C-alpha cells in the first residue's frame, strides 16, 4: 500500500471512529434522559459538615412546591439512577496548585454517569447558599442544563450568596415534576 493510500484509509477510519463515537454518545444521552434520569432518586446523604436535616428540608420544600412530585426521596425504583449527596472542603475542577487564587470558587459540582449522580457541595456555605447550590446540582442530576438568565436557579453563579426568587424555584419544581412523572409513565 502506498503512503498516499495509507493516509486516505487512515483518515477514513479516523472519521468513522469519530462518527460512531458521536452517534454512540447521542444514543447514550437519549437513553439516559428517557429511561434512567426520570427514575433518579436520592440514594444516600453523606454530608458531614451540613446536617442531613438541611438536605432533607431543602428537598422536601422543593418537593412540596410541586405537590410532592419534583424529587424522589430515598426510594428505590425499577430503573435506578442513584443520587448521592456529599460535602467536601475542596471540590474544584483543577488541582489547588493550578488554581488561580483570584478566580471563582466552585461551590457545587455534579459528577454523572448513566447509573449514578454525585452531588458535591463545598463546606462553609450559609443555609441560603446551601439551598440554592443543592437544588441547582439536583436539577443537573435530573437533566437540566445551565441557562443565561440572571437570578435563575440554573444560572451558574460565582456569588454563593445570590438569592434566587422562590417563584423561580417553584417554576423549576414544576418542570422537574413534569419531567420525572411524564417519563415514568412511558
């Protein structure tokens, strides 16, 4: 095989590999959104800094905003996508020695795969910041993405003391309830 033919064949194989990988990711995302995420439930609360009562109070309040349907609390379903809630003093994406000390601080983080979702919360927040951060990360676990609106629960914020209006949180509770229970009936 000549060098030119080899290069063409190699580039074609590389392109096919990327296409198949892209399609595979799209299928995985679709199946996760349609069949796994809708049955996500809070599996375990492993917070040491924040009282477990805070976690349950926030999620119960969120649940009550949508008639009890926006969060599945500590129950098991046929298809499991366990949500674990943890806290830690350091949850940055980059190692501390590479972090810009003047840059923003990560106060909440979600680590997902099709069967699990870990919510990490930075220690040291007051209750209002904790509530907002926990709900923001919980919504990531059930498939919501960031938005570009200010004072929105799903807007990424560098200011941990940003107060989100209760109307906005209630709106997301209703959206979460529709997303979860509509898909459970499929």
